[in-house]
C-alpha cells in the first residue's frame, strides 16, 4: 500500500511474525493515505486467516489460525511501534488538525 501511495520506503524488515516497513515521509501525506498504509498490515492478517480457512484440514491448521489471530490482535494494541499505536496517533493528529 505504501508503494501504491508513493511513499518513500527506507527499508523493509521481514520478521518471523510479520514485516516492518520503515518510511521516510510517513507524516507528509494525507490522513486517509496514512490510515490506508497503517491498516494494510492488519488487513493482511485477515486475508491470511481467510486463506487458511479455505485450505483443507491438516495437522497444523488450528495452530496457524490461532497464531495468526493473536498476531493480528497484538498488532492492534495501542502501543507505538504496533499498527494500533500508529492508528491512535493518527486519530489524535486528526483531532489536533481539526482544532487548529
């Protein structure tokens, strides 16, 4: 989504539980663009969950579904490095912009 919205991508780190995207110009775009970039991470977990549900039953299916669900929920925590924290910051920023 960041590439589609023409963000300046600094680096991408692939981690065991997901990926981390470092952007140079995260605060120079509209609030809608930033919300789309922030929410694309949790939306990918919804896509993975649906794909796992479609697959036939196999030994680790329930385990993978549970892990994916917990990573999704952990990612939405309102702590800064997580997407939930960035989303809370974006919402607060929109209130500050409206007050000015």
